[in-house]
C-alpha cells in the first residue's frame, strides 16, 4: 500500500486502491487525471452546489450519490447551505472552486461530478440548458449523433450556437449557455418544444416521458432542465469499465465520427483543443419555438 502523501492542502491516501478493475486504474491515476483536467473543469464547477457520485470500493461495487458534504470536510472547502426538498432538511453542498478541492474530491473517490444548471448566487435562474439525448437499444450512439446534428440545425435556425459533448456513456449532451433572465420552467419548456419539433420531423425521436423505453428510439430528455437537476460536468470521469470521460467535442469531430470509448482517463487534455472554450462568455437569449 502506498503511503499517504500531501498534494497541496490535501492528504491523499490509499493511492494504489483500484477504482476501475477491468483497466487496473488506481486512485492515484484518478487524482492525476483531475489535476490535469482542473484548468478546464473548474470554471464549470465553481459557484455551483456539486452533486458527486462516489465509488470508495471502485466501479465494480455500488456507488452512491452525495449532495451533502461528508463529515471531516476541511474548513477551507467552500460550502453552500440550502434547504433540500428531497432530503427534507438543510444540506451543505460542496462548491468545487479550487484545485485543492478537486484533489480532495478525487481522494474521496468522487469519480462523477454533476453540476446544477444554476449558480449558488441565483439558484432559480439557470445560466445554461441542455438536451440530454438518450438512445434506447437497439438504438445507440450513432442514432444519438444523428439526432444531435439535427438539434444543432434547429438551434442554428433559431440563431443559437450550441455546444456538444459525449455523456461518457451511450448518449450526447447538446448545451447552450444562457443569459440569467429565465426560469427553469421557461428553459424546460424550450427544450421540450424543440424535442416535440424533432419528433415531428424525425422517425425514432421521442419527446415525451411515456415513450422513453420504446426500443430503437432516442429520447430528448427535457426533464433534466429543472431546479435541482444536474448535468454531468464536462471532463468529468464516468463510472464505466473503460473509465470514460464526458468529453466536449467539436461539431466537425462529431460529424467525422467519434465514440464514447475514444475519451478516457488517459486523455492528455492539455494537448487537445477546447471546443467549449469561452462557453459562458457566449450567453444566449431564447427565442420562441413554433411546433410543426
């Protein structure tokens, strides 16, 4: 067993514990990945009440979601106290706003980092929305790509410039940064409206919850655009056997052909272009969607 070490303000331990058994990937590799990812990941986590999915015994064992800061959280970690309707009490959420906090989370085996769509300073006003494109077998990633490209065209026709990333699993996320002038009801209605439009235009697209398990379809999940819901952060690891990453990609790359398994913990982020650079500097205003 590797001895505990100091990384910045964090004492990291059990570095040789295997968190991705099929790949032999250790906690040390997870910590090193998040150190590499920090410059791009932190702008999306800072100022938000983090939801983490922890796997202390690795992805081969059940993990758990954590919205509340654990006992023993260091005093230098930023916390956001707020009332949780689902928990029925006040909770203290971690706000990951520094490399030290990111290393501390990695040491907790918080492999997946999920971000709310609004900041702690104004939790009722989302500054982004996203289309969660979820294929139902036998539909898969290729079908999700086809739908994502159509979402892009619809949004461009509305004067909007969307971004895209892999979910790190079987789907895709198409995201828009927003001016903070809308309610969650408004953003959810917008995403739902585009989903209805797509369902009218394309066979195999489902825009209603009742159709989510229809084989061979792609569900445009508008329900994720609600207060308290989250999106897995760009560059977050996923708890998959391959240690995949939810990776921002360019639209050109998506058209040329990518696979979720192309992007893993071994990604050398500093050597790749950033398709989401300046994301929040490009905040949009929402137009009305006319259903066909």
